C-alpha cells in the first residue's frame, strides 16, 4: 500500500513537471536484491525486500520515487549507463528530492541536500579527477560512484534550478525530454536545451563545477 501511494504521487508530480509517463503501466515487485536498494526497467520497478520490510522509513519512499523517476529518465529518454550514467541517475535522484519537497516538506528535502553536500565534496577532495560527469569505469568503488553520479549530479541540477529559475529549468527539462523521447542522448543534448531555455552560455558554470558536458569521455576526452 505504501509503495502504491508513493508511486501514484510520484506519477502525478512527474507528469505535471515533465510529461506523461511513457509507459501505460508500471509494476512494482519486491525481490531479494543483493547490493542494491532498487532497480528500474521499462515499466517495471524492483524494490529490495529488506527495504520493503520498513515501508515507513523515508529511504523506502526515496527508493520508490527514484525508480519511478527512471521511467522518464532512462525509460523515456535513454543514455549510456557506462559513459554518461549521471544523465539518468542524477535526474532520478533530483526528482526523488522534488518528491520529498512536495509531499514530506522542505525539511525532508533539505536533509537530502545536506547529505549531497557531505558526500560529493568528500569524494572530490579524495579524488579531484572524479566529477558527477565521469564515466562508470572511472570509479574505484560503488560508494564513490554513488556520491558523484547520484548526489553530485543531483546537486548540479538543483543548483541550476535555484540559480536559473524554476521556469527556465523546467522548460529546458521538458524540451530535452520531448525532443529525445524514446531516443538516446549525450550531455550535449541536455546542455543545448538548458542554454536555449535560459538564453545564456553555461560555460562559466561548467568550469566552476570542473566538468565538461559534451559527448566526450570526461576522463580521457576521447570519443
């Protein structure tokens, strides 16, 4: 019941903010996952049994909202999970934050952002060569991958929305989504939508965040 409530709320929120869900039905299945809290497929969400055993825990809510968000980003608009994993994971993390802000209040959302603010800078201090835009194979372990791609990427998207404004950011995301629905994207596609909607270059911002959002590998700079 709790999973269905969160999923239905997420569906309404994400459809209002982005577009209709690209799939007519989404199934939620409890499974004994190893090494993951949840997993997404097109029209299918898997939730780990150990987390489903605590449905009132806030992390359970985040899992369901996060995996629902993947129906739009990765399910609706695809990307390379190896070269540019942040394009879907950062959006799913950011949208689960938006779910908390909408349904559980600003305090819950602020707590999530505070966690991002601890994990991402910590990895950057340890490994300054890694950013949220680094490819999967650049990370030495799962914690650093999650801290950068999930938390750092969501931090970047939240910063964009805060500094460029809700209208500009939301318009860019909707345009990016509608233009590339059922297609395969690279970071340049998102950057183009953002710069067009905001009517400005984001080069200075990208330099500030020490990333390149283009079609090249963010470590070796090769195609």
